[in-house]
């Protein structure tokens, strides 16, 4: 029996399966990207550690963005800015945070892939480098209401 906000083991399993189905549905809508797959538990633990170290630093209003571009920029300008600022490359593995689940991806077509990620759930996305030393996030937030922002954070374990 479920009391309060405690889920039974079966309910937890169902919730996890529904979440993975939602992630797969989102991934199926992306273009210009090769989906390598949802990461295994070992990589997921390392990515969770990386994300946990990143979050308190990057959620501070005092954090200065790595780069910014005007909200008035067109789609091509935004994609080019993201690719250049993050130094993204085709056929290199990155980890994409899709609804809180880390997924291995490779860009097959940079502009198409970046545009697809940028629009997948609003405007913004987060990637981790293949060597798990860097998180890169393109988004907008209240630190600057006139520009899109890129944050790049290097992890020192």
C-alpha cells in the first residue's frame, strides 16, 4: 500500500519505465544526431557526480557566462555561436542530459543536431564531454534577460 509520497518497488519500476519511454520518445524526435544509447550504471554514476559538482556553482547569480548572444539572433546565428563556443565536432561522443537521463550521442550534422537539441524542450540543452571533465550548457536564465547564455565548466576531481 502506498502512504504519503512513498512509492512501492513496483510503482518505482513503473515510474522508471515510463520515464525511459519518455526519454526515448524525445530522442526519436532529434535529427542530425546519432543516439549511442542511455548510459550504463557506471558511467551514469560518474556523470551524476559531475552534475552534482556543477549544479551549485552554475546556479549562482554571480556566475559569469562563458559566452552570450542576443535573443534577437536568428536560428543560424544561434547554432553557429553554440558550435563555435562549445567547440563541438561531428562524430565525437558527448553525453546529452535528456530529462535528467544521460544519453551518449554523436553529431552527424552539427547545425541540424545543435538546432534539434536547442529546440527539443524549449530553448537549451546540456552536454558533458566524453572524458567527463566538462559540462557545457546553452540556455537562457535570469542572469541576463537580453541574451542566450553558454556556461562551460571544467571538473577537477
